[in-house]
């Protein structure tokens, strides 16, 4: 419902769906949701798991930590029939800019081999991936996931 009201607001304000302004707005919204999911973003280390009964475990791994940025991986882990790790899906790398208060998807594998990486993506491609992140973070928060550190 919130997502739909956000799109309606953009339409009323004359903001094009895949415009630069719309993309930057999405980066800001992703940052706000990441802060709700991971309240202490600046001080994380290693890997964390959020467990909620009746839900898949949500895995967070800090890949890089710097003064103004953090790069992390967010994913579900799936097991094969023997119970061994099989794959991450979705598997998203997210760069957090602490000073600008934005979060963007830098690479993603959304469905068994469907991958998108780096700056070669179009603005529409960036918008689509970051919109997916926005919706997924909202779902994870709604289910009760949180990384306390």
C-alpha cells in the first residue's frame, strides 16, 4: 500500500518513473529501510543472520567497511536435498553511503543465474533492481527481520 501511494505521489508531482530524481528518491528510501533493518550500519562486522519463526533466515555479510561507505550482501540461503548450502537467492550487494544517506544495489542475482552487475546497467535497470530491494526490505521488515549487531 505504501509503495502504491508513493507512486501516486510521484505521478501527481510529475516525476517520471525512471527519471534520475525518481532513482535518487529510491536510493534514499532504501537507506531508510536499511537503517530500520540494520540500526547500527556503521559498526557491523562479518556475517549476521536474522531468524524469524515461520520465515527464511535472512543473511547479511559485511564485505567492506569504510568511514563513509559500507558494502554488504543480503540474501536468503537455500540448501540442497542433503542439507548442504546450495545457493543464495536473491543475492544482492548493496553499497551504503553513510554521509549522503543513500543505499544502492551494486550487483544482484535474483533468480538462478539472472544477474546484473555494475555501472553497465541502464538507469531503468538500476531503477528496477533498487525498486526490488525497496519492496524486499519492506517485506523483510513486515515479517519482523532485524539485525541488532
